[in-house]
C-alpha cells in the first residue's frame, strides 16, 4: 500500500513549497522504520529511550486511521500502547 499520506503542504513563499508530516504520521513512520517488531510494546522505549512526549497532542482518530492504512502488523501491535500513552497524558 502507498504510504505517502499524512502530510500537509506548506508554501511559505511563491518560490518553493514542501510537505511536512503530521505528528501522527511522523510517529508511525518512526516506529515502522526504526523500532524492531519485538520492541514495539516496550513502554520505556518511547518515554525514556526516545523521550517522546506530549502524546496528548496526538489525534487518536487519526492515529487509528493511519495505522489501518499502513496494514502493518508492527503498527497494529504498537497501537494499543500508543493509545494508552495518549490517554494517560490527557489525564495528567
């Protein structure tokens, strides 16, 4: 499946434009390309190893939708932990 989604187009001036990943897409791309399958459930890897923060800013619906679009067993496996981290950050 095509993985070119989850970007916004920025055009700061008339000469050039670029695309930038949404926070949800950036997180899922990082997990997909950098974290081994057997480590995606290691909570400390996200919060202490890579020092990811501000999970409360992620759109949970977008995170779920993008995970489905990937059709990746690794991301499907990681999603429940990511949703839990989002919920916990919202309650702090």
